[in-house]
C-alpha cells in the first residue's frame, strides 16, 4: 500500500541581497530555499547529514524546473512546503511550493535528485524512506532539456568557476547555474525575459563543474524562449531554457 506523501513547511523572508535591480527575487534564490527545505525535511525525519555520512550516500540534483507565478520582492514573507511526488530505483522528484501570507502560490520548484554512493555511482533508495516520506512510484522520467544545436549567431562568453560558487560537495551548487543562465541572457539583451512574471526556468545538469574550471557559455533566442548551454572541453555541464510560463 502506498503511504501518502509526507509534507514539510518552513517560513522564508526574502532578503535585500536576494533580489535584482527590479526588487524581485532571483530564480537562483528559489532553488536555494528549495534545497534548504529538502535538507530540513530529511533531517527532522531522522535522515540528517550524519546519517548520510555514515552510509557514504549523497543526493545530487539532476534537473530542476522553477515556475515563478507571481511577484516576489524584498522583505516578502513566504511559506515553502515540500514533498516527494514520486521515485524510482535511484532517484526521486520533489515538488516545493511557495505561498504568500494570503496562501496564494507565487512560485513552485520541481527537482529531480539522484542518490549516489561514495564512488559517485547511483545507489538504490533505502527501503526505510518509503514509510517516512511516502509518495508513489514515479510515472514520469527524469526531466530533460533539449536546447538543440547551438546556432552560429549565439552569444558566447566564458567564465571561471569562483570559490564562493562551490558547495560542501566540492562542486558548483545547482542554484549557481541559474545565475549563470540569467547572466548569459542579460548579456544577449534578454532583460525582459529574466525579469518576466510569470516565467519558467528549466535546467538539466549532465555533469558538475569543477572548482576553478573555465567554461564556455552559449545563449540564443528561439521563438519566445531563450536557450543556453554551458560546456567544458569534455562536453555539456548545463542545458537550460528560460521561457514564458504557460497556463497562467
């Protein structure tokens, strides 16, 4: 019998430094709130950092979608609620919703997490998770982003991974890539898309960027959306898109 998905909520207050020149929250901040809430949910249910360290396991973000539905600005109070919406053998998807004081959803985030062992190899999700977190077997696959071939007139820039972009796993935190996407789109004249409400940001992380690496960022418009690839000499590190959010 499937156990109903367990939910966990926590308050967040948007800080001044988490917003852009328009006073609106950056996409990357919602990813940071989301991973913080996922860690909190796991810890209060008995699966904290020490539990994972003892078993030499860790979660790695494989893909993310961020839907910014309503305006979120400096000093706004939000309540985030997260739950696992489905899982398969080695990965799980969480949905996190952020609501304003009136209870209106202003943003949502889907993150697909892959469980890795000490070698970095996907590992089966422990049986003890199911009675705690619930959620049905996933009837969907890992999220993918296909930006297509990079056109000849794409805007190309390079960046070097900075120390403050490295997280405790010793690679670039998944939220940083959303900042790179925004920066690339802005450099190509897409300020309206970066600031738009509503908007949808889709991110796929094929590999993790290494500390100090120099990367190539390519961005280009396609129809109403922007597409982006971040690569190193070995291939793709990020495939992403920024587009209007349909159905709102």
